C-alpha cells in the first residue's frame, strides 16, 4: 500500500444536513469502521451535539456549526472515537456509569490502546503520532440516567440506557419525530461486543427492550442512517446470532 495523503485541519471534517434539523458531522478520512458519526440537532433555545469524534483536530475551530449557539454536548459512551473533543464544550453530559472515564480518559479505558493506530486512516491527519495520542479530561457537569430528558426548548430527547457495548452507553430518542440517536448499541455494520467492558448478555437485553421502539430513522454511531424495517432486522439478526452461539440473557435488567 502506498503512502497515505496527509490531511490538514481545514479539510478534516465534513458536515451533511439531514432532515428535521439534524446534521451529520464526520471525519471522512477515517475508515468507516472507526469513523464516528457526530450528530448535531438544532433546537429553539440550544443545540445538541451527540459525540465529538477522534479529537485530533479541534471541532470548535473547524466546524462553525458547533460554536454558533448554546450547546449541550452528550457522550453516547466513552470510547475514544466518540469523546475526543468533549473538553472543548463547557456543558457536558454522560451516563453516570462512565463518568469516571470521561473525567480520566486513559487509553486502556477508552479502547484507544487497542484501536487508535495508523490503520484507522484513509488519509493521515497532519501531526498524527499514535504513540502520543490521548484524550483530554472532560469531567461532566450533568450525569444522565435512564428516563432523563435533554431539553432543547422546542425539542426533547429522552435518555435510554443501553448497556452492552459499554456499561454507560446511551441512546437519545425524540418521541415526536421518532428520531433515535443510537450511539454504538445499534448501527448498520458489525456490532462490537468484545471490547473493554462490553457485556454480551447486557447487549442482548438492551436490544430486546429496544426492538419495538417506534423509530422513524436511526442515526447510529457509525455507518449510514436507516429506517424502522432495517432497524428491526439488525436487532433480530444480532439476537439470533448470539442465541445460536449459546449466549444467554441475564435477568432482570435494571434501568440506571
């Protein structure tokens, strides 16, 4: 394989407008498997930013959309590819089960020690050095729990605790529109349940609870967005695969 092109900060991010005031922010020079989808939602009183990517280049400096208005920054979970720029936003939220990691994001806790390598890239970011990569601490001002609401004034997103991929994983659901910001618990690609602090039994229980959620569109943590039919297909495929592998559901599940 030839030497990768070196990409500087102004060309690193891309924004793509979706419907219902939702904008995808991503890093197109990262391979799809590792590339985090960051979701910006426009609200009347404030905006929402769900995840902040790798963090090598400043999100605030290079994506004007995230610095135009008051903004609530939420972590779907604390793996490195989702929280890299959280420190840039003063109003930060995370599920209580992963608050310690956001405040002290060591590479062994964020999965950076395993996955943050040169192999992630289709274009090499200017100044990248795998050996020096790390995420800056970003202690949360608000700890989220299942059933909490992130209020944007005219829009309300309910917090759904989604343990499995990680213990403090969350999704955000807007009942009025059926929009689900799902993080890494469900997306249209290979679902990961074998990284640090993943739990397959929790994963199965979470997807069983989520299966019949009335979604219109799912904006996942990776890969393209999809609708209700594909959503249920992905859930059923994962559950059937695990049942065939002899995995068992642990009961009961307690919302946190």
